[in-house]
C-alpha cells in the first residue's frame, strides 16, 4: 500500500463542515491527521511518500460539478 503524508495536511483545519446541508463539527482536524500518522509509523506499515501534483488529473476527475461550484461560490 502506498502511504502519503505531508505537513501541509495540518493547514486544512476548517471550523465546521456541512453534513446533509447543516453545519457540523469538522472531524478531520490536524490532531486527527497527526494521530493517524503516528499510528501508521508505529505499525511499521511502510514509509510515507510526499503527495505530488498530477498534471493529468483535474479536480473534476474526483468531484462533481455541483460540489466544485458550491466550493467556489
């Protein structure tokens, strides 16, 4: 299994998310990313790779146009 991690993940720390159209606690906080990283390191599953840009893939390859429009507006 390929494992990816970057310290830039800790910059993704919104105060809330939308769940079924309602504001809710955002669970994917930096502390969770660090806990997962530490657990993976302790388990010795393998070495982390740095995430990389893929010029052949766009946001539209991973998300619906409705979601992209929502996030942009």
